[in-house]
C-alpha cells in the first residue's frame, strides 16, 4: 500500500522559511518520480516543483523559482520542498504526489500524471 505522508507545514511570517518533507512507504522509492502541488483557498491545485528519478532532474514553477527547491533522498525515502523568502501568496495546502516512471530523466508536472497523493499540509504566511 502506497503511503505519502507530508510534514513540516505551519505558520510563518513573510520572508521566513519552511521545509516540507514527504515520507514514502510501500513503494520502490527509486522507481518513482515526485512532485509538490499546492491549493490556495478558492483556487485550483497547481504544480510547484517536481523531481525525477535522478535527483538532479528538477523542475520548479516560475512563480517560486529562486525561492523554492526540491530534493530527494533515496536512502531515507523522502522528498523535501525547501521554501525560502515566503510570501503571503504562498499560503496554501501543499501536497506531495508520486508516480512510477520508467525513464531516468522525466519530471512530471501535470496532476493527472500522478497516481499517489499525500493528505496535504497547511502552510500559512502572514504579512
């Protein structure tokens, strides 16, 4: 049974940092690619960052580029989203998603490309 469990959310003032972690179980971690998505109140869920099977293969959405980074630890079976210089517009529920992938280089950015999701973790940034 695939499980993705997010942690690390919370409340922070603008300019602060948070590190979200996604712990995966029930899968062959190295065969999966992962993504972080977020959903703000009243808005659709959107892609934030993705990482391929190779840790150096990452994609970051333009709105957070330079502030957020994604990484994976194939020993601890975790995926991290490091968020710096947070802004009130980053307030949302953040979701970890995973999907098996045959290729080494692919990074998935669409929600329908992922078949496993975590429960989400709230991030609130105050001005």
